[in-house]
C-alpha cells in the first residue's frame, strides 16, 4: 500500500503558536516530535518511506523535507496554491506512477493525534484489506466520546456485515449544533468523520472522473504539460474531498477507529490529550499556576503565570500572547481575521 499525507494548512487554529509559515503540523504540541514527524513514524512500521507521499504547499515544502528526510524528494508534492482536499488528493493520485494505482492508498492528515498507534495501524491494515479485496472506499469513523460540534459525522445505522468489520455509510452529516451533536453522540449509529480514507487509487480516480470531470480534465492537462501546474491549479474550484466524492458515492463504508483519535482542532482539544498536573492544569513549556485549575498554559518563549483563574487558554510566544476561555478557543480564527483586517502581516 501507499500513504498520502496531507500537510498544507494556514496556521490559524493554534495561533499565536501556529502561523502561515508554521502551521500546527510543524509544532511539537503534545510530545517531543512535530505532529508531521509523528504521523510519518506512526506509518513507518507498515510502510517504507518510498511508499509515502506528502502533499504540501510551496511555502512549507522545505520544512516538510527537513522533517521527513527519508521520503524521496520527488514525493513531496508542492501545490502552487491551496484548493482544499479534493484537488489536493486528486492531483497527488495522478502524480503516482500508473503501475501502482491499483494499490490501496491511505489518505490522512499530518496534524492529528493518535494515542494508540499500534491499534491505529491494525485498523489501517484491516481497511486496506477491504479496499484491495472488495474494491471498497473506506472512511475511518470514530465513536463519539462527547457531543462535539466541531466535527462532521457519518451515519452508519446497521451492524457490520457478517464476516466483515465494515458498516455501510448511509449519510455524511455536516458539523451539527449542540442539540443535534448530543443526539448523535447518544445514538450508537453516528461516528465522527476522521478525514482518513482508504481506497485503491484507480478506484477513486475513476469516481472522480465521473463526478468531477472538469477537475480531472484539468489534471490531465498538468500531466501532459507539467510546466502549466501553477496556471491550471489556480483555476481549480476549491472543494473538500468529502463533497467532491465521498458524499456522492453510491456505496461507502466505514471502519471504526478506536485508538484515541483527535484532530487537535483547538487549544481546548490539545488540553484533552495532555496529562493534567496536580491542580488540573495542562501545561506545555515553562508555566506557574497558583490557585488555578482547568487551564491550558503554553509557552514557547518565556514563562506563563496564572493566579486564581479557571478554564482559560493562555498562550505566549515571542511576539504575541493569547488569553481566551478554553471553551471558546475554536474562535481564535476571529483574532487571525482581525489581524489580517488590520494588515498585521507580521503576526500571521
């Protein structure tokens, strides 16, 4: 099999630690490895570096290659402009050798957290078997651990078929409101959409040709004239792979991923995977907390100190400080948008 690691991003959700040229996959948020390096090493026991592809953007390509020197340089693909995961995955698959397109491909993100890496690999191997032997497209679904409003969901009401670990997906569902998320979490038939997909490259390219003929025609132009990559790619419609293909397939399957998965989508999500101290605070870097509990304290420069507060995210970098209720940390993009509006490019 092969793996496709998606490693683009705009660096907004973990501001001020993440920036446009330092998105979260290049940060050591929850260990001594960057999230990108952890993703690569998670795959290494079942994949050789020559079987791994990385899709990133031109601004990040040099850093990606430094993080992953084992991956052949030509397999670090540089998007000239971001056009979401639909074009990114389609272009990456057409960049693979034609004689390998009948192999299974695992498409996954570079900035997720996995607690049980051995269990993750076992699930991947099972999904690959379904893709290769039954020509299925498989999405890895996570049993909801709480009523999350920041994730998309898949509805798979039936039990796994006899002799098979997969369930048929009835519907993809967008990020819900709180009431709907609580219903999904309690239903037993809804799963978080992890964004990890397994399929034969040839199968997905065939479906893309049917569902997105314009995209595939443009990618064919790039195959014929690689020098036109920038020109053609800039004209592609920005579309996630979910809406481009996955939600439109006649048959789609899911396999339950039970390994402590998180997409680390916010400072609050980071607190969920860190070990709390004796006061119930979650710290990375030099932090001092007095009469304080339930805070996320992050310092990549200097020291963070808090006194008598609860439920805050306090983040300090060399040139910026963020203070927000931890429960509102998904709104950090509003700060990034405001800084952009004020032309504070040095902070982006």
